[in-house]
């Protein structure tokens, strides 16, 4: 996955929908959030804490911003990696204004000591601050202003149960279908002023890996290509040429997706192979392979997770132009 630089982040911000109505797809989570926010508004209180789980680029940060925007409350943004000590969290929590929405991205990466402080804060809007060390240490209780915590995670399985249980609602974001991605792209094309015929729109949607962030990114590359080669209009052939240039294959898999598939199918003969072995084979972190690459490959039926490890499905062999191992006889010795 290509890294996101500053300029990309700025454009991403400009393309973010700011209300639930503008937010495309995820009908279920949207309905659940709507109810949660309306009930809180009727009672004039802070909404329950919300956990948003799902692969990168599906709209977690966007939804957190929408929660604050729709409830007319200020938003404070932080992230798990920035909270390395309980003290970091205490400083953050004690500075919240009443009703503020606190967004903690990648909440599974927060320090353990902070996690425990967060349990109490979420439940009772109170924390205990430890003063001193050893036998003379005492804890001073500190009342907090009520707040709504919105946590986001690509790995909800890594959250300890006590933390997960303290969220009033967990929204699981799913990959988007092509029709939904077409809506995302059409909206972004309007914002960016890109002239996009419907066949081009459909082609980008088909190759966006079910992910709005990728759809928006591909759209920008197509726009560049059209500017340089096509006098502004993004023809279907232009779209194909642009996506080929950026290593996006006909079904939207990128270089890392294909590297994982190739390793699984060719090097490990379709598996089963352990996650860490697979990750080493492609020179990536296991966490990246697990949370970024695998969810989509599982979703399109290319990869299976079994107790013995990862396995390639027949569709994966077919995509790489190979016969399935059963037919190729690779596994005759098993
Ligand atoms: N449902 C959606 N409708 C329209 N655009 C979306 C939607 N979900 C995500 N996006 C766009 O995709 C990009 C990435 O979304 P983001 O919320 O940052 O994803 P995440 O936090 O889950 O990684 C943003 O630019 C956002 O505008
Ligand atoms: Mg995010």
C-alpha cells in the first residue's frame, strides 16, 4: 500500500462527507449511528461510546468526524500510538470540555496502563491519578466532563474484552460494492472537477478494492492522466492505461496483494502457511498482511484462514493463470 503523504491527506479531507446523509453505503452502521445520536440529542446528553472496526480506508475517521458534526460538538483527535503512558491519557481526558467527542484512532495500539485508566473514564467519567511512589503512593480521584469516545481499529480482535464491553455500540464497516463506489467516485469527481463518462466511472469502481480511499486515489491518478494525455476527459482507455501505470490489476489488486497471492500459490503451493511465514516471504509486517491485505482477499474468496494457516482458494490460482493444485497434482504427497 502506498504511503499517504501530506498533500494526499489534505485532498482526502476535502473529499470527506460531513453528514450521515452524504456518507455512502454502510446502511446498517449508518442507521445504528443515527438512532444513537438522535436518542442522545432528545435527552440532551453525550452519546454512548462508539467503536468503529474495519479495514483501512472504509470510513472510520470520516464517521468519527460526522458524529461530532451531527451532534454539534467539538472533536478532539488522538491515536493509540500517541498514548504511550497513562499520563498521556490523563492529560487528554482532563482537558476535554463538557460533551466533547474524543476520537482515538488505532485504539488497539494504546499503552496497557492507559487502557485501564480508560475503563473507569468511560464508565464513570472519573480517573484516579497516582501520586508518589512505593508505600507513600496515593491516588487522587479526578472528575471528568462527560464525553463521547469514538474508537477506531483495524484489529478489533486485539482489544481486551473489558475495553470492548464499555462501548455502547460497535459498528463493523464492510467493503463497498461497485454501485456504492460509483457514488463515492461520482461525488469526488464533482468536487475535483473531473469529467468522467459512466464507463470510466464503472471501471474505476470495479478496480477500487471495495475501498473509498482507494477509489478516490485512483480517481486522482486518472485525472492526472487525462490532464496530460487526454485534454481533460477521462476516457475508458485512459482509465485503463492510468491504472496499469500504477500497477492496479483488472480486479483492483495492487502490488502487495499480488505478492502475497504469488507467494501463497507458488512458493507455498497454496498453503496452509502461517501468517508470519507468509509475511516474511513478501517482506512485510505480519500486521500489515493481516489487516490490510488479507481482508479483501478473503472477501473476494481468494484466500482462506484456517487453524493450520492461510490457504489459497481455486479462484486465486485461476487469477494467476494457474491450474488449481488439486488438478496440478502439487499436493499428491499430502
Ligand atoms: N461512505 C463514504 N462515502 C464517501 N466517501 C467515503 C466514505 N467512506 C470513506 N470515504 C472517503 O475515503 C477516504 C478514507 O476514509 P477514512 O474515513 O479516512 O477511512 P478510515 O479511517 O477507515 O481508514 C476519505 O477521503 C473519505 O472521504
Ligand atoms: Mg482513519
